[in-house]
C-alpha cells in the first residue's frame, strides 16, 4: 500500500534544476554532461549556421557571385541544401585546412577578450564548478572550442582532455575518471575533427563502445544539442540498453524532432531555458545542499540561510529539504502516534513540546514572509497532510484534533507572516483553500474553519487559547524571523480579524463551518496605564487604532484584491465564490459587534469580582 509522506506531498513543486541538484549531491559523479553548440552561444562563439553563412558569403564574394541569398544560390548550383558540414567540407577538403578556417571563429581577438566574447560564459563556469565540486566527473562536448577547459583552469583545475580515437582507446575506465573533458568530434586545435556527413555517419568501434557504456551507466544532462546533425551519436544513444539514472535535456528553444524522439526514448525531462541562467542555478542549488550537509542548521542558521537564498534570487533548496525532514520528524513523535487511543494528555503543552515545533514554525514563517507561489506549496500542502492524518477508530475527538497541531501552527504562524508581508492572496488562500475532512462528519472544510487555537490549547477553565497561541508563535515571528514585537502584534491582530470575518461570511452564505467560540487575543487599549478607561473608550480604540478595521480595508483595497472600483476582483472564498467589499463590510460589522459584546461582558465580570483590567490586554 502506498504511504503518503511529506516527500510525496511536496514532490510536484520542485523545479527541474532542484530535482537534478538533489540527484547530483546524493550520487556524485553519476550524471555526465553532453554539451552541444547551445552551451557556447552565451560566450559569443558562433553557432554552426553562422559559420556556415559566413563561409558561403566569403565563397560567393571570392567567386564574384551575388551574396543576397547565399543559401539558395548554393542549392541552385549544387542541387542540395547548404548544410554546415557540406559547406565546411567544400571549403576545407582536409582536416588541417578545416582547422585553419575555423580557428578565427573560436579564438578571441584582444578586443573580443576585453569585451567578454569567446571566453567562458556563466554556463561554462557553472559546469566547471560542478566538476570542481565532484558532482559531475565526465563532460562530453561536441563543440570545437576549448571554453570548458579554460573555465576549469580558471578554477585551478587541470582536466583530462581526450579528443582523438587514440585518446579514447588509451583512456582509463569511465568509473576511474575524475575530471574528464571528452571532445567527441575533436577540437579546433586538432586536425582529426569530425565535421562532414561521412565523418559523422559512424564512429570508430572503440568510441561507440565507450559511448554505449556511458549512456548505459550514467544519467545525462544534455545541454544545447539539437540532435539533428549527428547520426552516429543518435544511433548510439537510441541503442542504450538501460537508463539507471534520469536524463535532463536543456535547450533554449523547443526540442527538434530528432531531439524530442531521443528525449522520449530516455524518458528525459525537457527544460526550455538559457544555459547561462539554468546551469548557474543548478550549481547554486548543489552548493546550498552541500553547505547544509556540512553544517547542521540551528533554527537561526536555517532562517538566515533561507534569507540569503531569497535575497540572491535562488531557490532555497536546503530550506525545502529541511522543511520536509522536519515535518516527517514531527510526524514520528510519540505525541502524534496515530495507532494509540490517546497519544498524550491533550490539556498539556509544555516547554519541551514547544521546542519540538520551533524549527517547523520558523521555517514556515520564513517561507510565508519571503517566499512566492512556488515555495508556498512546500508548506501549505502540509496543512492538508497533517489535517488528514488517520487515527484509531476509537480515538476521541480531542485526540483527532490534536493530531492536526502542526497544521494549525503552520496556519497561524504562516498566516501572520504573510499578513506582515501584505501577501494578501496567500492569506486568503490559507483561510479558504487547504481542505480536509471533518473527523466526525467527514464534511470537507477549510483547515481555518475547522480548527482554531483551542485545537492546540483546549479550554480547561483557565486557558485562554488565543493568547497562548500568540505567545507560542511570537518567538518564530518577532525574534527568529526578525519582525519585532510591534509588527508581530499588529499582523497577528489583522490575521485573526480576517479569520473571524471569513468565518462570519461562511455562516451568512450557509457554507459548512465550525465556529470557534473563543475570545480573540486583541489589544483593545493602547495604553495599559489607563486601566480605568471605560468600555466606550476601549471600543473607540478598537475601531480606529489597534485592530485597524478601517485601515485594514484600505490596505486590502490598495492591494487590488478588492475595492469599490474593482467589484469583479474580489477576495476569493470557497473556490469560485467570492466576497466583495459590501459583503466584507457586513461581516466586519458583525465581528466588531461580537467582539465589543465580549469585551463588555469581560469588563462587567471583572468589576463584579474585583479583578484588575489586565486580562484583555497584552502583558
């Protein structure tokens, strides 16, 4: 039976370069690179068609022929298309002649070197980093330039370079190679280049045998190869008997017909992107994973690492891995043992248990504040995962609710962090879209409608659940994430205020919900020294200052989520159902009145029993 884990839940959201980075760092050296002309485009090295056009133009000029459409002129003269290999073969009938013709296309002039042309590009340097760090040990290139070797030497790495059949016959076994650059068709410094159709139709048996071994035993990262002009290479790749590791095919445009067929045959992941963008991102991800493995992260270090990745516009892959592992660790705690009747005394929440969840809450807070739609999926899926954990048939309702604790903590710490960042689309998604089945009725409900702070802090006559929840998530938000006390308080109030309005809207629309009968932890008096202020003063403070109901509406309107001028772009609720500004205001009035009544009741009770006025205020 298939077991659902956080690894399964989060898997679909990974970008291809993140997936490959995980594979490279888990199995160093198990993937080889096959580089085509697309690798060197960013370095200013001309593509085959550019060399082809230049040679045709020079040939036409030398023969006194018109140069308007050199490709059509060639076809009319010779009855065949002016392919790169055919043109080069005609221009240079011998390997030495072709070498002399090609040299200016690959070696930079002083001006070109100064302007960064025909020198290693970001893509070349990224491959050099992958090889230096041991993630990749074999690079097979079809290019005649030597930019890969130059990039490696820039990093003080002297690679093993082979470029002839004799080199291949004398090379050590592939598994013994460490930093191998194999010029499969030769390089421009060696006369034994393979260019023409005859030369590319079939490889020497020793070369074909070694390629077959490579394609059989290694995963592949194919970069910028069209697959069109290399029939011998296509034949060997098609005949590869097995695929032990995955294949990734990177090209800046849609794969050609030949490439698409080969990619399908190897079940490759096709990636449409620039090599100069994608390969550095791959190298950065590998570095992040390596650093994570070398330095087990404390909570503060984990958050700092994620912030560095976000500030550098990198995918925080180490944070992703840590989040998954932390979720699985929480799932394995004895307190969440779903096979027992009562996993814990659900009325207790001690310091040790809070510490167990500190890293989880801090990672969620960081991703909610700094993340985007892609990284949001890493943790919002966990709300449904933890909210749907199975329990023993005889388990009590309190026990079943307790099992959702990591989901409830993620909801509140993530919701408050997203509110602080004004990520209103994420806030509304948290309040409405993570759906789980109600443990008893099995009705599908949003997590936010099903569980509130009492899921974590059940009422026992003394516990104010909302206040306990605030103090539990305050440290990850104010201290670890660095929001500070004032921003954390304001964002907490805004989030639970929106939460209450969402709940009220569901009730009005007769949508299924479970109301949270609990007094929200809100600042209703801006000055604790004025403990004798009457309820009316507290109400005025509530309306205009602290909860900032009107200010919140202004913020939401400004953000474009909804507003009087955009009635069709409203706050999304319940899939396609929406709440417009009028409905929001109506629900807001009910919530305000309810909270005012609760405040008034507390005030009257305190006056009767002589309590001070500290209870409804922040300490």
